[in-house]
């Protein structure tokens, strides 16, 4: 189901499907996991990171994101004040501990990871590690998904390089992308990259790069949105909405600034009056 949904619903992200299916299926089928699964999704805004988390949740729990075993944190919403960091640490740790004791197969999604306080990231480190038990609780069946825009510029650079050399986007290889990211972002102490501490200790199992979306992908998103509202697709409106989005870099205008975000808001203007 996971593979099928990703193939069908996720546009322009050939690297994502491969990694996510392998990681999640492998983990769910492994009765002897030595640590919880930790995925780190990276990429430009509106390219499908939250969307993929939702598809993953739906593949594991009947109620998807609504399941009581799925927990979402948004840095700026749940942990807004730097001076309350110690309080957040305690709350977060006891929240994770409490929930994993109730259901070992819990899913934790951390959005805006690049805006999360380093101390707070440190506080979840023990849960991601290779312990059999921590205070009597095993975290080995839990799943952690981290979302961030970190590395998005490098990802775009690689994609743009391909484009400028007339090469197909689909020919971008995962290893190539990961090499580019690891040199410039992950292993660069000056990049201020949020989970350098998690990386140093090899606690992240998979890095999942999301490519910036092109005009044609935006159109696909618009089409899906129109159909999901039960309207007949008007190609004229579809094109107009995709044209209204802004694209970068300034000369070539290939990638959508906001990915597929705001597509649904634009639709309101054309359809709901
Ligand atoms: N690659 C994609 N394929 C299909 N639909 C997409 C894709 N990317 C985004 N969308 C649509 O756009 C909406 C917004 O995308 P989403 O919230 O997943 O972006 P994001 O990468 O998490 O952005 P941010 O970094 O700003 O949080 C999704 O709910 C989905 O409907």
C-alpha cells in the first residue's frame, strides 16, 4: 500500500519513494531491530515532506495521522520560547516515554527541525540510540521522522546542474545527492546543521532528499486538488493557476517557489464563489 500510494500520489520525487519504502517496510518486517527507525526528510518548502509523513502514517495505522499512536511536533508551535527549554525537555521526554510504554509502535513526527533548539534535540537523542531498554522501556519499535528545509539549497543546486546539462531529473542518483549533501551540509561544522549531533552518532538511518517541483508537477497538484473537490477539470483554469505561482531561478524559472503549497488557496478564488 505504501509503495502504491507513493507511486500514485507523490509527484516528481523519484528518490523519495525508493528510500521510504525500503526503510519503512524493512523496519516493520524486522523483529530484531536494534534501534528505532529515524528518517530525516529534507527539501524545499511545499515539495511533499508532510504529505509523505501522512502517507507513511496511513500505511501503518488505520486512522493515519489521527491515530492516537501518532504524535506531531512543530518546533515553532510547541517549543516557541528559548527560555522554556528545560521545561520542554522534561515534557518531551516524558511524553515520548509515556507513549512508547503504551504502544511500542509509536510514530513521532518533528516538523521544522531546523528551528528546534539544539538542547531539545539532545534530549531526544537517548531514545534514538541502540539501548535495549531505557528505564524499563524499549524504543526499538518506535519510528521518528524529522522534517526540515536544511540542505534544500544544495538539493536544488544538484537538480539545477542536471537541468542545465540537459540531463533527466529522474537520472539523479541517491548516492550522488547524498554525497553532495554530506560534504556541504552534514559534515560542515559551519553549516549550523541541526542534527550534527545525531549524525555524529549515526542515529539517523536514512536521509531522504526532496527535489524542488517544476511547473508540470504544480499542474499535477492543481489537477488533483480540483478533482478532489469534485469539479470537472477546466484546463484553462488549471494552467492559469500554475502560471500564477512564481518560479526560480530568476533567469530560467524552473522550480516553484512554494512547491505545491498554496495551490488549494488559489483554487478557492476560481471555484468557490
Ligand atoms: N511532490 C508532491 N506530490 C504531490 N503533492 C504534493 C507534493 N508536494 C506537495 N504536495 C501537495 O502540497 C501540499 C503541501 O505540501 P507539504 O505540506 O507536504 O510540503 P512540505 O514539504 O512539508 O513543506 P514545508 O517545508 O513548508 O513544511 C501537500 O499537502 C500536497 O497536497
